[in-house]
């Protein structure tokens, strides 16, 4: 993910990465590469972990991922069996 991230945001130094760069990356993955919101969120989480570590180790002062939200993912409704369906299933 990292190499692609650097290529998309076009920054030479990690300290120059901004919140707008993060949004540019998310938009690129979602709109241009047409990745699902779940996939985009997984990649964003990986990048977030890197920046959180860099901030913790004091390599960077401002974390560009702070305030960047994950994409909304519509949860699919889970259908369950009725009591009658369960009885019929075990009756076989």
C-alpha cells in the first residue's frame, strides 16, 4: 500500500503529507480505482497505523490522518431462520 500511497500523493518527504493528501488518496482508491468502501477502509487503516507510529516515535509532529474518517459501509441485513424453519430443519 505504501508505494502506491506515495505515488498518488506525489510527496517526496513524509513530513510534507497533509490531510488533503489523505483525502486525495481515499478519493483515488474509491472513485478512480473503483475499490469497495471496505477495501478503501482497510488500506486507510494500514496508512493510519504507519502515521500513528511515526507520530508516537516523534518522527512527525502533525498526524495527517487525524480527522480523516473511514468511508461509510452499508451493512447488509442478516436474515435469520424462524422457529418454524428451525423445527423443520431438525425434523429431517
